[in-house]
C-alpha cells in the first residue's frame, strides 16, 4: 500500500541568524531574549500579514511557505527592514543580522513539514545572502517584476553547497544593509564575509569567502579551517583582520573541512592545488599575494609555479617542502601509525584527551583560551576520517624539485622551536628558493599567536615585503 504525499507549488523563505554561535557565547540570555522579541513582534506578525505559514523554527532561524512569490518577497523585506532598524542601537559585533533565501517550486508536504530540492535551494541561498539582506532565484525575480524593486543586484550563476547544478541568483539589498555593515568601524567578524561556492576540477564543492577592501590577497588553506568559526578563534582572528585591513582577503575551506564538501571523493595534494585554482577563477582575482601556513606553503608554491603570472608574492609561515614521511626519519612509520590510531579513536570523542595532545603540539605556548579554542575547532571543522586522510597526504608531500623553478618574490617565516615542523624545514625552503628572505620568529608554536612578540615582527615584515 503506497503512502500519499501532497505536492504543491510554493514560495519558500529560509532565514538564519548570522554568527549565532558567537553571539550566544558572548551573551546567551540577552541574545535569546532579543531573538524572541524579533519572532513575536516582527516575524510572526509579518508572515501572518502576508498570508504565509511558518513551517518550523530552528535555534537560529525559520522556514516559511507562501502561495505567492510576491508575498514571500514583500514579507521578507519588511522583516529584514524592521529587524535591521531594531538592531541599530547595538554595535556591529553585538548586533543581530539575519540572512534570507527565497525560492519557488514544487515541494512535498508531509505531516506539516516540507521537503524537496526547492527547500534545499532556499536554504543554500540563505547561506550566501548578505547580512540583513535577501538572496532570490531567477524564478522569484521574474515573479516579482511588478514590485519595481530598485535595489536588486544580479550576481550570476552560483554554486550552492550540495546542489549539483548552478543556480542563477539575485540579491536584494534591504535598507542599505550593506552600508550599515561597512560603515561601522569595529573589527571584522564573520558577518562581513561574502561567502560563495565553486566547483573544483573533480566537481568537489569548495566554500570561499571575501572580506575587506583593496587588492586581493589569498590565504591558502591548511589542515583545519572554518569560514565562520575561525573569525572568533583567538588562533586566527588577528591574522585575518590584519590581512583584511588594506586588502580584500580571500580564503577558503579545504576539501573535507568547514563549509566545503565534507565527503570528497579524493583528498590528494594535487586536488589541494586544483582547489586553489577553482577559487581564484571563480573569485576572478589576478596578480595577488598568497599566504601559506604549514601545508599551505607547499600548496601555494605548487600553485604559483603553475600560475606564475597570477601570483605577485609568496608569504610562507611554518612551511615545508617535504612532509614527515619524506624526511628520512627512521621513526616515521611507528609515529605515523600511532598518530593515525589516535586520530581515528580520539578526534570525535567527547573526552578531549587526544585533541588536547594535538593542540599542545601545535601551540605549546598558547594560553587556556587559545588551547580550548584549538581543541574545539578540531572537532567542528572536520571528521576523524578526513583528518586521518589529510594527515597522511601531508606526510607524503614532496615538492623539493619544484623549488628551484620559483621566480616569485618570497618571504619565509618559521618559529625557532616549532614543535610541529622543525625550523630546518623552513631553512630548507629558504636555501632552495632563489632570492627568498628568511625570518626566524622566536617561539615554540607552529601557529603565530597575537600575544607573541613575533606577531609585531611578522606584521612589519609582511607590510614592508608587500610594499616593495
């Protein structure tokens, strides 16, 4: 006996709060109270006014259906306008913004819930909307032409996460929401990012983000990254804010990490380089510096050699040309087996013992806040299976023969007592890259932290290097 499911043509609105986790961490009670006020005073009355129906609420958003595309858009504009106005009294770091995505199409209705590709696309559209703004599909745009909305911008065919075909997207700018964000002088956070998706050579979906103004600078990905969570991590936020002060920082989540495809078919060094190429082409940037950290140094070098006309400078930190399995270390096999076992058995465990061990090897001089953040990011960004695969690939990297071919201005930083990659590997890079500059940083860490004396050295050296 078959199960009868209703199908209906509906407009779907998916909404989500920007930086919900960060806001909750900073002031849980107040944020939840304000969120409830938005729901009671703005969201529910507006949806009722435009004859919509809230299908479900999530911890940081909702999904609503409308029988009219026009009603869906008018309702969304009203909600965004009112909430944007309500939140003006707060500074940028404490302000609540929502992203909206709107799509129209057939949906399956079952027990009061909605399912299908139409719903998936609406949810993915929301993720690339501006804070305080709205993203819509071409079909929605065609259906609302009678509204004569003037602040609509065509952003072209976009890759959306887990959606196989490209989607033609427009964005609606609500109440100068983009100006509101950029005009407030506080430091950059995840709300400033413009997140997009692209397809790598093997069709793996890669998430990337832009933030800041000025000439582009690309941050190559390293082991673990999250476009959203890294902004509030004391491990990375100072680095990203520095890079975005005078530049447009472009960075992306490595395959198997963060917002990129978490189940890629291949995880190889060659695919890492192809992912850089995909992001550069999709973001349409040219003649830019690349910052590589750790494994990102080898990826950056390989990309630069293949694309010498696109890369202006290489900034390498804590890098290596030879992975651990390529350094003629007689203890490598036993150590590698031990690390693989620890990753697979401890990475996702509620007991943080292994993650703490790994964090200690990366930032042995980190304080408790930095250690806890690194520990947490490990679990958030990727799975144990992916971590093990990436670790094995990194161990077998060997770009030694490429180094003599590099003609691009290069500066190499390495911490003097790096507990993860020995400084001898940084010196090996410097010895084999023509006219490169080597800058030792006094530290035991693998990642440069803001509270270290070397941070000021790094900023000055990078600024001078890029200004030459």
